[in-house]
């Protein structure tokens, strides 16, 4: 009997132990499940912020993912503006942007609002006990809000704040919320470091884009200067004829008037002969005036068409006339800048080509760029005073099996072989500072190869010659 009671006692004790162990296992299972759930949330948080590649989307992703803390109703993130020594709101959720974006506290003010009257629950995680001052700053009227400030410290310096709020009651955030914030804080700081890198990259890219636009504009202005000089020189020639012949005609008319005065009451035969000669000369002068006036008008008309043309708009164009026009303009543009410059232009245009489909505004820029470079090379070689050297520029067009080939060759300084693989690179130039931006050939290459589906090939020998061959299909 005694043994039976002892056995029952053992069974009872063992049963109690098993029940306790079961309860402990169940409790640990619940805790483990909670931990797994928390780890999944953290993992999802990390994956989300790591997938973002822009500053704005990254910061917004942080705020959205913080909604795993159910107490959060609104939040915003501020980054430090070092130049102004202030903090600026870069992203927010649940806020009226017009209200929150004007909130730009300086370093001391931010510390006073979020840290001075707060309880540090975990390192750099503060429960803002008295948030009335902050609420008044933002001009909101919710007195039951609860505010938590997460300080983002990078290399011991405060680089930002993450402010989260609940509008339900003063003590909305519990210990579990703070533990979760503690566990994701390092990931938030990593995200902030990434955001700072992204911000710097975006700023650098913006600066590079601005610089690129300025250089492109400089290249366009340089081309425009050469073009303008050529146009001015071209127009000046017919205008000189117009002015000279009109002045001469005016003098002849004065002579004619004098002759008319003399004929009054005299024999007319000799006077009529003189008057006849004068009239014939005036007639020739007026023809010259008309001819050169039309020439000047034609140049102006062509330039207006060029300036009004839309980039990228293909038009049927007389390629020979366009090449001849812009070779001439580039040559005279160089002459306008350097009075001592001179060269023989040997032109051979294939009359079988006729009109082809090109973008004249862009194509003319290619001719202008290449001929400008040729004239520069000829000028530089002429400065070397090489015995017997005569600058030559050879221009030709050919029709070859539905391909138009334009050759532009100069016997100038040539291009070193070591530089050939760089000449189409943007911003690469062999010219001295101020003489070129290195964009002319780069843009020319794109215009020919990408826009006109053609080829731009260079043949050269250092110190002897450079030849560019433009090949484009007849039909585009």
C-alpha cells in the first residue's frame, strides 16, 4: 500500500513537471514565433531599403516599412544641410507636405526639440516626453500625440532625424515597439549612409549634366561664331559689289546730268555718243547690283532656313550645294579670324547624286566641324614655315552603289596614331585650352552614325594629312 502511494506521488510530481515543461515549451514557441515574425519584418525592411536606388525613394521606403510598428500614424525624415547648418525634411508620410516641408530647425533647435526633454529608451532612440513645443512649431493641434525621435549618428555626428508619431494617446509606443526600433536602428543608419552617398552621387551627376550642357553650349557657340564669321564674309563680298557699283552709278548719273546741261543749244552727236556710253555702263552696273543683291539675299535666305529647321527633321536636300556652302563658310570663318590664312580648295562634286534625304541642320554642322578642324590643322602647319609647303583642302562627293561618300582631306598637321581611338570621345581635344571643347567630332560621329545610319572614318598620317570619309545611304 505504501509503495502504491509513493508511486502515485511520483506520477503526480512527474505529471506536474510535464505540464510545466509543456507550458514552458508553448511559451517559448510563442516567443520563437514572435521572434520569427519580427525577424521576417526586419528582413523585409532591409530588403526593401536595399532595393532602392534613388534618395527620395529610399527615404520613402524607410517610412513606409516603419508601418510594421502599428502605433505609427505619421512620420518624417530630416537630413542635415551642412552649408546652412539646418535639418531639412526629405520625405514624409501622413503629413500635410505644405506644413512639414517648411520645418527647417537648425542644429541647436532640433536638439532642444527632440533630445533635451526626452527619455533615451535605447541608444539614440528617444521618447519625447514633452512634445508640445514641437507640436506648436509644426502648427498642429493634436495634444494626444506620442513622439519618438531616432537620431542618425554617422561618425559621431548627427546627420539626420527620423521622427515617428502616434496620434492616439500620449503613451502609444510600448516596450515591444522600442525593441523593434532598436533592432532595425542599425539598418536605418546604414540606409542613411546609403542615402547620403546617393545624394552626393545625384548632386555630382547634376553638376556633370550642367557642365556637359555648358560645354555643349560652348561648342554650339563656337560653331556659331565660325558660321557667323563665314556668313559675314560671304555677304560682305556681294555687298561690296552693290556698294561700289551703286556709288559708281551715282557718279555716272551726275556726269549724265552735266552732259544734258551741255547739249542745250549745241550739236548733239558727240554728246549723244558720250551719253550712250554712260547709259551702257550704268546698265551694266545695275545688272551687277541686281546680281550681287540676289546673291546676298540668297545667303540670308539659306541661313534663315538653316536656323529655323527642326533638328531631326529629314528633308530632300542638294548635298553638293550644302557641302559647297558650308565648306565655303568654314573657310571664310577661319579667314575672318586669321587674315593671314589661305588655302587652295580643290572641289569635285558628283552631279549624279542630286537631292537626298538628310537632316540639313545637323549634317551641315558635321561639314562645318570637319572643315573647321582642317583649316585649323592647315593654319598650324603653315606656322611651321616648312619650305615649299602650300595648304590644300580637297573636297569630293561620290555616288557608290546607293551610298553617298563625302571626302574631306587636308595636308595639315595630321593626327598621331596614339590619339586615333580617342578622337570621337566626348570632351577629348588636341587643341589648346579655349580653342576647342572636344565635342565637335563626338557630335559629328553621332549625327552620321546614329541619325543618318552611316559611317565616319578617318585616315591620317602624323605631320602629313588627315582625311575624313563620310558614308551615308541614299535613302533613309
